[in-house]
C-alpha cells in the first residue's frame, strides 16, 4: 500500500508515519491486492485541535474518514478504526454480490438440437429434479387447419401431449392438450 502524507501547520514526523502504517495492517489484510491501494493521510492542526483525515483509494472505491481530537495519535487511531469499519462493509458487499450472482450456465438455455424426437426430454424428466423456468429445447410443429374433433383424433393417434392447429371454423390458432384425468383441454386465444 502506498502512503502519501500532507501536513498542514505541522511537520509529519517519522513517529506519526510509523503509527499510521502500523495501524493500517488490519485494513491491508482485507484487500486481495493491497498493492493497488493508496492512502492519503492529511494531518492538520488548528489551535489545540488535531484533525486527521484519511482518503483510501482501492480499485474504483474511495473510503474516507475524518476525526478531530486533542491528541494527534488518538485522532489517527480513531480515523483508521472508521476506515476499518467501512472496509469491512465494502468487503462484505463485494463477497455477497459474488455469492448471490447467478451462474451464466443457469441463465443461458441449452441450445442443443433435439434430434431424437423427444426421447431426451423424457429422459431428463426421469433423471431427477429439474430447474424451473428453463427452456430445454424448441421443436417446430406444422400448423394444419382442422376442427377441434379432428385435433382430438390426431392427438389420440400420436404419442404427443398436445397439438397446435388452426381452427378451420374461426381461422385462429388453438392448442389441444391431454389432461391428467384423461380428458382433453383446449386453449384458444
């Protein structure tokens, strides 16, 4: 970590530098790559008040702390404690963001073509629990004009669970599907 010191109305002594760098040990250990971090320590004296201000720059984040006390060492220590709390909060926020992130493989659909005519889909259902809301494979269906009765006969002949057809009476798309109770359901927009 790089340190830069600015003294206003005071000389920055080696003892003050050593005090700051010694107390920064905890904060340095929190950051993965502390070599990119920069700390600017501003020490100011106005009458009998000692003001310590520290600006810590790490990656794109800036942590700032300021404290006033009658003793300069106490002001620096309290200022570093404030920075430590901010750094812990930032580190926790970064870790939570990484752990709550959804992996790309869970978001992107599997785009492998379905070549075996639905056998892979049936095998994946029997394999175990599956994720909700994920598109596994898309198949194209020919939309034929027919009546609802003809669609029932077509569905009974095929092993499919549904049939998409254009109703010849209304000229609208409709979906006929097999229900769990053995009957058929009709969806019309």
